[in-house]
């Protein structure tokens, strides 16, 4: 049996993947079966979040009992195909080839170009330097903001490095103070520009989703208020941005077009661009963002390296961090230049890739004084199932509750339905949305009895009185999740709203906006679904006071330590984790890895890859 036929019979391919293979066969009937199958797998790889397909590790993409070709012979067949280009190819036919074989990976041409362009532009920004100024001019402010700077304070190290590096990577888990660090960092940068008699810095804050952008802006405003209370000069604080936008809004969407208004030839009009939740940014979007950063501008990426990668293709942040190292030491020249601010900061001589551009903040994980999440988060992050289960079972972690073996959260926790029923009585849409954010049911899967879709159907039936399977009603208190970007509405994938009647009794869908809540007729909304239960992927970039994380009854490939970690760190004050020992062990044993060539393009050493 041919490889392509085996993949078809195993149900491994989508219709789109199969169509690509059929098209190539129609264009050239002599195309070897291995090439056709590889083309289909390259298409499937992108759909599964990979940048390309690795013929040496096909089971990473398709875990089925298939007689895979020898990797070397497969590579040779691909390199010889008219439909596959290599970096050494120079013919017109090669330039038009839909596939590219490079560094052992088979790419759809578009995604290879995204990787190549992104690496090129990141190197461009990294090679730029922040305009120098005498450090003594900002030293008093720096010492006020970072009194422990000479004691190994990583937040101080990130702020100091921002005075020299145009590309800065600030990483850390929840509770490590990334946003607070950015607020102080920007105040120091503003003071630096002022001391050098430069124009007032133009600063943009952005995040992948509207919710993440709102969280970022709220955190920054709180940090600014704290700095004001400590006597920081008002002129520097007034120059800080008060709002954040989605990346799509920042770049300027064009209706019915994948392009943006801002690009390499029309760059963003900002001196500093700060992007939060960078782990959520996929390869195409990150490429377009970085290309739009103007020459001489500073790009600061914030993220948690242990969270889930983006839903779409590419694990971009992870690849960038592979090239940047652990972020626990400065480059020697930075350590010398910043000695007056930091004292004897750790440094090493490694200089490959993006080494020297990253600062990793020390982990805290404590979302609030009420929730002791640190030990559990650390165990999950490290894939230590024994430690995680012991912590869950001993009940000693404040406001961490383990519901072992529970697979029906609605029966185990009747208060969930009571909370959602209360939303309809809120009256004011803004208040209802605020109350809704206090509790969320998160799932690992979309389908199945413990999946978001099935749970939402049951919740809708319980709240509306309609039978399961009937079309959802526009009942008061129904939570809505937008599932596609609509630039016409100004609504984006991941935005959450609520159904409530207006003063005239007309049911409307209300969503947060920059100036309060906005109302839409439900029938006019872009694609959406109920949001009582959400997948962990959809909840990325959001936080809730109380989280119920429901794991499925049986193991699934989507389960990973990153998924569990991301889900539990969405909680601010209370966490409920429901699942069996077997499923938890299986999840923590699995690492959510993505195939990508971005790391080596950025110069990461083999040891770090």
C-alpha cells in the first residue's frame, strides 16, 4: 500500500491536505508517492501548529501504525522533486515550487518565508542600539524604582538592559511582576530620553487578544498609581500610555485582507512597542508585527515560556528564547556598562544567537494572598506528576482544591449554575461582565462529555429551559465568546460578552469597549459560541478570580503539562482541578512541542535546540 493511501485510510489527513497531494499528482502524474504524502503532511503540520514537517520524525505529527519511509531516502526523493525547492535552488521552476526543504524540514513555501523574514527582522532590531545617555542622569530615578538593584533584582536587570538593547525579552510566570517591571522600565526610558533631550517617546502597548490587552492596561495603570504615590515625577508618568490594543488594531486591519496598514514600507509610528502574552502570537502575525517595527525602534516582548504555544502555526516565543538562552546573565559589555545601576550583575561570555537580550524574572505564581499556587505550578511545569499529585491530595495549598475522579463539574459543584443564573439579575451590562469574570469553567477539550461544547449545551439548557440540542436562545445572562476576528464590528477572537435586555426589553449582546460597553444585535454578531465553559486555549491571556479546570475522563493527545499549567495559572484567588490520577500523569508526561526552524535561523546552538 502506498504511503498516501495508508494516511488516507488511517484518517490522518484533512480534505485540504489530500487536495494538495491530488493537485500535485494532476500536475505531474510521475510524482513519487512519498513526495505526495510529504506534501499532504506539510499541510497537516501547519494545521497542527507546526511551521513545517520533519520527515525524520513523522510520528510526532501522525501517531499511527504506518510503514514510514527511511528518512534519508525520503529526503532524497523530496530534494529531487520539481515541487520542492532547496536553499541552493536557483531555477525559475524552483522559485515557483510550493514546497521548500531546508535544514531537514519540509515547509509550505509561505511558512518558510514567514520564518525566514521573521528571523531577518529580529536580527535587524537586535542589531540596533538604544541611544546612549550618561547613566548618572537616570541613576536617582532607577535607585528609587529599584532599591534592591544591587542585590540581584531581576526586574532591575530588565529595566537596565532596556537602556541598551533595542530587542528585549522579559519572561516569567504569573506573579513575577512582568507588567510592573514594564511600567518602571518605561518610566526610566522616558527619563533617559528626556535627559538626552530627545523628543518624547511614542510608546505602544499591545497583546494578542482584547482581554489580554485590557489586563495589560489595567496592570500598567495600577503600577503608575503606585509610582505616583512614591513621588515619581508626574511628567514621566504622564508620558506612559494609558491604553493597550490588540496586535491587529495596532497594525491596522484592512477589511477582507490578510494584509495590514502598517508594514515594512509603512512602519508603526512608535519608538517603543511592548507586546504582552507573546507566547500566544503565531508565526504569520509575529512576522508581520516585527516587519512593521521601524528602524531604530525598540521591541519588548513579554511572556511566560511555560504556557501553551499559539493556536495557529509556530511556537515563536519558544524558538526566540532558544536563541536567547536562559536569561539569567548579562553579556559582559552590558554588565560593565550597567555596573553603576546594578552593581556586580552575573554575566557570561556566550554570544551566539540572541544571547544577552533576555531577562527571566524569578517565579512567584502567587496570584493573590489567598491562593498558594507556586508549588503546584512548579511541579506541573517540570512534569513532576508525583509531586503534583501529592500537593493536590494533601490539601495544604491555600484555596487549591482537588476533585479526584470527578468528570461532571455541574453535579460536583452546583454553585456553578447559581453563579451564572445571577448574571441575568445584574441589570447593568458592565457589572454583569465584571461578575462573569469572577468564575470560569475551563476544559482541555472542545468536544466530548468534558469538552467545552458539550458542557455549554448542558448549561444553556439548564439556564434557558430549552432542551439540549435546540439552538441556543438569547436568554439574559448568556455568555458569548467571539470565535473569529471581525474588523467591521471591532470584535476579535476571544472577546467575551453577555446577553442582556436594554431599557426597552430588546435582547442585546454587550461587549467591553475602550469607552465602556458596546451593544450589538445578536443576529449581527460574527461567529460566536457560549462562553460558560471555555477551552484553556481560548482562556489564554485572561484571568479569573475562581477557575474550575476540568480534565477529560480519558487521555488525549492535546493534553500536556503546558495545558495544565496554563489552565491553573488563570486563577487569581481559587483553583479547582478535577481529573483522575491516570489523566494527570499522562498530561504531565507530555510536552507540547512544535516543529520549527526559527531557533537555528536565529543562531541558537545545537545544545539549546
